[in-house]
C-alpha cells in the first residue's frame, strides 16, 4: 500500500491504522528532533499531493482487512494539514466506518479558518506545542518564515473554542532545551490559555538524523509532569509497538513504518517473533533477509540499535 501503514499499537491510540498523505518531507517546520531529517524546502501552501480517491480506496481496503482497529490516524511525512483534502477524507471515511479518526499535526496552519473547519470532523486532534515562548519555538520548531509563535498559539485557542472532540497537545520534552523550570512554567501558561483535554508528554526516544537531541533526566520529566499537571491532565505515553501479524507482506509493512520513523531493533524483533512464536531461527533469518535487501541500516541512539531507511527520502 502506498498511503496506509500499520496498524501500529500505542498506549495513546491502541491499534492505529496510519494514513500518510504527503510526499517526504513536506513540512512548515524544521524541528531539531525530527526523525525525517532536515526540512530541505519549507512547504506552507496546501496541495492535493495525491489523488484523494486513491487514498480513500486504500483506507477502505485496509479497514476491510483489519477488523480490530481502535483508530484511523492521519499523519504525514511532514505536516499533515498541508494535504488539501483532509476534511473531505475524514468525511468520506466516516461514511463507511465507525472507527474514530485522529489527526496528528504540528498545528502551524490552525490560524487558517479552513483548517479549523476541516478538523472539526475528527474525533481527536493532536497538535504540537513544544515551547511557551517565541525564543524556544524558534530554537526547537524552526518554523518557515512568516509563521510566528503567537499565530500558532492563537490558532490553537481559536480551534479549541469551536472543537468539541478530544484536543491532545503533544509536547516533546528535550533535555537541556525546554525542560528547565522557566521553560515549563511558560509552557504551562500557554497550555492554560489553550485549554486542551490533555497534554501528551513525549520524549526523543528515536534517533534524529539532523541533530543530536537528548532525553531529559527522570527528575526533569517528573518536574514537567508536576508543572503541567497544574493546568491540565498530563499523560506520559509509553513507546509504540509494531504489530505485523496481519501484514500480507512483512517486508513492505516494515518498510512502510521505518520510512516514517526509526524503529528500535528490539521492537522489530519482538514484532517478528510474535509472527513466528517459539521459532527464534526463523526470526533471525527474517531479520537477516530484511537487512540483505539493503533498504535499511542500523544506527545507534543512546546505546540502542535502531533500524532506519538507508535513504530517508525513500
Ligand atoms: S512538524 Fe513533524 S515532520 Fe515537521 S519538522 Fe517537526 S517533527 Fe518533523
């Protein structure tokens, strides 16, 4: 499948079918922690990058093949809402399934009324908020010129004022960057203004090709939870896991996931082991065969081996 990948499982969204609407990498930001590498050219204009009917057909097929999905998640190799037609796709998907729809977005385009309107149909929207000040927004998110911090926050506030679904802000906590008390209190002030249903605190557990970013200490994570909990509910989701058991072509399924984010070798091994219970030789052979395709390479991140695509733009 070209647009649909997974399902992947996570504490936040259970069994989630991913739908990627963008050619890599199309983004309005250039985050220091981005797993897709540097944003070579900013994209801020919305386009229908791929025919919407083709995407819809793939979603229809994937839903027919996966009966135990908890969510359908629109997410992109970049900023999801740059795809012109997200609203149409959500509306069409809702005609043939009752599985709820989530949209993961950096939120940078929420200042546009048309974006807010399209997202009203989603059951959950997960925008990024990594900073409580313009300075840290520029340092972490490195937005395209013309996209300001205040515009970002005002877009989120305007959306919250009309949206009755679940608004879950995603905060990437970076060691030594936005984990000081000052940064966290600034962030809490902004979160309070936005009034989300929840904050999901996430960590840079996967390697970022462009810049070395660090996981904060346990003490800083606890402090972030304590400070942000004064203004909203904070959850600290555990890392997602892969489920390959219903994948008709394992190599394709693994490529589809790894081309969107690096995968810890342990996690991949476990997902393959779940497909061949008790047959360790088979698991090793499958992994060796995958490496022999020369699509993937191993990189070290915090002492853990991760699988990444050899060419992240593939
Ligand atoms: S918003 Fe997402 S895709 Fe865009 S640069 Fe940041 S992490 Fe990467």
